[in-house]
C-alpha cells in the first residue's frame, strides 16, 4: 500500500487490526509520508508500566514521530473508554491531523458510533463482581445480565461480562439500554479514513510466536519482575497478555518454556476475539491485507 498516494491527507485516519498484524508500522509509514500525530487506541498501551509486553512503540519511534496517549496512565489509575474518548476529542480540537491506531475495538466504536455516559460503578458492586467471578466464573455473572445485553457483548470476554453485570447492578438498566441512548459520535466514519488490517490466521499465529520471543529477548521478563511489587491481577493495567504467565514463572510455579507457550496461546486467543469483533462491528471499514504491508 502506498500510504502517500492512497490516503486522503486532509482527513483523520483510523487503523484497527489484531495484535501483531503490523498496524503500528502502517501508522508510522503514513505519518512519515504525510505528517500527522499517531494516537494510541490500545487499552494496555496507555499504561506506563508496560512497554515491551504491550508492544508499545519504543523510545526511538516515539522520538522520531509525534505520539500521543502512550504510557501516560499510572498502573493504579482508573482509565476507561470514556477517559480515552475525552482525550481524543481534545486532540481532534487541535490543528494536527490524527492517525489513530490500535486493537481495542471498543475504543473505535466509542469514537465512531458514540459512547453512553454510564455512571461509575460503586466499589462495593465492583468487589462483589470480583468475588463472583473469582469463585464461580463468568457464568455466574452472565445470569445477572439481561437478554438484550447478553446478545450484544462478547460473552467469552470476562472483562466485558463483568462490566455488563456491574452496570446492571449499579443502575438497574442493562448495558444494551444504555447503549441505545448513546449520544452522537465524536468522529463519524464518514469524516475519516477507516482502515482495518486483516491477517490470515496461520500467518498471524507465526508472527505472534516470533514477536513474543522478541519480547523476551528485549527484556519482557525484567519488565514483569519490575511489576511484581505492585502486582494485582484485578487491576486493568495488569491484563497485559503474557504477564500472568511470566509472573508464575518468576514465582517458581512454571518453567520459562511453559510460560512462553501459555502466553503465545493466550495471545492467539486474544487475536481471535479481536478478529471476531472487527468482523461484526467494522463492516464499513476499508480492508487491508496484513501480508501486503
């Protein structure tokens, strides 16, 4: 793809795709050819405590081209799609052309379809959700979610299920009902160039394995060791794929080879969920084959 000639330079660009598909490289190619500010749309890359495991751009890339919303949130700070959307809206009000790239589908749908203003979950309800999920699994939470919401969310994603349960308990309304009263989008699809990077499963799985090996070589184990002092698997910041497995290795529970294999499998499963979301929610986006980038 010729970024300089194929993309309208006057419009913001959105680039979504599964993990390890090459979307960040595409964003940087566009920024180099046309200018613009690269904006993160990945829920883990916002946190300061993960650079390697979250596949955040390295310091050299961040120095070479303007990047925003990367590594700017503390590990114990609250951060949600609503926080992200407000920060992106502020950036859109500026003079820079934005190239928004990431793999968090919820961020993109919030941006292009709107986001319901749902009240914050009280700590007591969050604690009850944590207790149920830890003791009985997500099936216990699914029983407390209305039919319309269950039909709309990814019921295999524990975080999404827990969020829907918390909303139902805290507000007395299902998440689907809140979504149906969503305000207008900050950036409609019609006002930007929306690109979806698609990848063949086998091609992507091989890339995922190679990338995790590269992460280990780059110091992922040391990065996890630095996070042990504040390790709390309940925190959103601790959901970096591969972190639980490497924590288990550092605690002497499993070998490094076992941790590597488990982390690679978890990454492949995450990529599968991403592809399912993109197929269902991004039908109007322009498709780009990852293998051609």
